[in-house]
């Protein structure tokens, strides 16, 4: 026994406090690692104690005593058990001391209950800690409701087994879900790698898949490696296709640059041409070739287009200036032709056909010498000239019909034939040849009609 003057409480060696590791409790607000199993629901054996509530202090006098000589006892269902000796003060102080040691054990048990209830801890570690505490109770130098504490530890141990089984099941479910998700991501990556030509969007999506991939853990190592190989192979296939596409694009752009340089040279060679119509057509053809050539590298394409358009602008600006000058000239021509038409009012073929013809020839020569007029004025002016020409032409035709010797000769011949057939008819009638007379008269009638038609053509009737 320790001397009663010792400053610290003393216990017999057999009743020394058991050194039990304290359970770990998750820090409040700590985030779960990516891919870690989700916290599982509280098992049916879990305790109903508050997650972090401290146990109420019990009255140690109800569960033990300290004799006047310092001997300490605890009451259990199996009877009283000596737990040690108190020599550092009176019996009441000793009772309080051993009661506090019991409260410490009760706090550890409460922490284990809280950890089990939260489902956040390792059930196996919780069980190990509870088992160690349970094993230490029969020799623990404490005074309190040891039987109740033992029962609570039994519940923790049983609940830990169920929690461990539940955690294992949850882990399997999590592993399966994570595996399925990576399979989906790998399949999507394979589709992108094999088919997509949306190079930017597809590249961004492959990076997003990789970012999500890194957050998914807890998968069987072999399965994870196989899925990673699928994703990696798909990404490499996409990168190869994209690289080939842009390499071909570079080749096409280089060819387009060469073609457009040639087109620029041709355009610049045409820029000072004054052959307006054909050159404008040539520029249209060059522009069609430009569009068909495709895109050159951007900076080169922009520079070449500035040169090409500059050559166009030089030509069309010159053509527009010439067109404006021509329009002014044409307008002056139109005014001159209007003046000619006013002066042509004296042409009267009904009075002097030869004078009208001469005046018309003079008008036509001056008309042609003046040149072109604006397109919108052409129809009106040409119509007025055609009207004068028709008036003179019709008068000349009428004069010709009246004086045509051949037409007059034909009319006389027709009259002569009429006379001949009438004489034949008279002779046949005198001879009693009625039919011959009628035939001759019929022919005379036909020739008379022709003679009248010929005479009408000459006279204009």
C-alpha cells in the first residue's frame, strides 16, 4: 500500500488503469475525398445516443465505496470487486477520483457510439477499440455503472459488425457505380475518337472526361487500368485524326495561297485596262476562281485580298469615271439628235419625193455621225427617226407603183388578151358554136379580172 502522505492517488498494480486507444472522430465539415464511398445509413444495431453528447456524470456512491483505510470497491452484477487503494485524501475524495476515471471511460464509449452512429468511421477500428475497452472493464480502477458500460460496449461491438458488412456492401455498390461511370466515359471517348470532326468541342469534351475521370476512385485496379487504356487509345485516335485534318488543312491553305498569289498578279495586270467590257468579265472570272481557291493562312489571305480588291477598285474606278464621261457625252448626243428631228419637220415626200429622199439621207448621215445616246432615250429617238424614214419610203413606193413600166405593160397585155377572147367568142357564136363561145367568154372574164388587178396595183387603188 502507498503511504497516505503521497500527493498523488495510488492503486494496486493489479488495478492500474488500462491504456485504451481513443477512437478517432471525423473533423466537422471535412470534405470526403473524390471517389470515396458515401457514408452509409446507421445500422439497425446502432445506438441512439447523441452523436457528440458527453455522458452525464453519475454518482459514484451508487456504484462503489472507499473504506476508511483507503480500499476502493466497485459494485457489479457479480458482486463487489476491489479496484485499488486511495491514500491521497479522505474517502470522499477517493470516491470522486474513481468516479472521474469512470466518466473518462464513459466518454470514450460515447465517442465510439457517436462514431458508429455517424457511419463515418472505420467499423473495424471502432470494434477493436470497443473490444479493448470491454476487455479492460473487469480490471478497470473505476467506480460507476460498469455493467451498463459493458452492455453499451457489447452493442457497439455487435453494431460494428453490421456496420462493417454494410460498409462493405456500400463500397461494392460504389465500386460498381464508379466502374459503370468510367465505362460510360470510355465509350463516349471512343465514339469521339472514331467519329467526331467537331475538333474544338470534341477536344474540350475529352478534357472534361479526363477531369471527371480523375475524381472517380475505388475501382478494381485491373479494371481501372483496362478502362484507362480504352480512354487513352480513344484520345490518341482523336488526336491523330485531328492532327491529320489540320495537316491537310495546312496543305490546302498553302495551295490556296499559291493560287491566290497568281490571281492577284493577274488582277494587277488587268487593273489599268481600258477594254471595259471584256476586262470586267475577266475580273468576274477571277473572283469566281478566288472563291473556289479556298482559304489561305489568315494573315496571308487578308493581305492577298487587299491587293486583289485594290486591283479591282483601280479598274472599276477608272471604268466608272469613263462611264460618267460617256454618259455626259451620250446626253449631249441625245440633245443633238432631238435638234435634228426638229429640223426634219420640212421633209414632205408628198410634195417633192426626190427632195425628201435627199433630206432623209442627209439626216441619216448626221444622225450616225452624232453617235450613241443614253439607253433610256434610244427607243424614243430611234422611233421618231423610223417614222420619218417610213413616211419617205411609203411615198417612194407609191410613186414607183404609178410609174412602173413593167406593171403598165402587164396591164396592157392582159387587156389585149381580153379583146382576143371576146373576138373568139363572137366568131363562135356566129358559127353556132355555143359551147366554144361560152368558153371564150369565160376566159375573157378571167383575163379582165387580172387586167383590172394589174391596173389597180399601178394606180394604187
